[in-house]
C-alpha cells in the first residue's frame, strides 16, 4: 500500500455510522453497525464513475484504523470488506474470534 496521501479526505460520520468521502461531488461510503464492541461493516459504496481509484480501500482502511485505536473488532459482512481483509493480513488481529478469512 502506498504511503502517498489520497486526494480526498475520509471522514468518520458517527451520526450515520459510516466512513465517507466526497469525491467529485459524489458521496462514497463504508457503513457499519457497532454492536457489543464489534464494527459490523455491512455496506461499501463508491459511484461507478469513481471506481478503481482506491476510494473504497481508503474508507475501509480508515475504519480498521479507527477500530484498532478504539479497541474494537471488525466483522466484514460486506463482500468488499471481506476481499480487503484477504488482501491485508495486518487486519486479521481485529477480526472477531472464530472469523475465518
């Protein structure tokens, strides 16, 4: 993963339970539900015209960083988040006990 800073800012919108970024005027998001210390990542959405720019990856990376900083686990209920976890073994320590990659 590059150390280069993305050209957009990821925000944690706690009221909406999501990590989000506005790129080219369009909302990109990674939604979660926090239940008993587990962030259940259940939806990631990037408009089609913005795909393949690493936006979803940055949203999910921010969610894992937040979980780590706050002592939370992350349950990848979204297919994109499951793929991200497979590609990033450094996230495995944040998965709930018994979750298989």
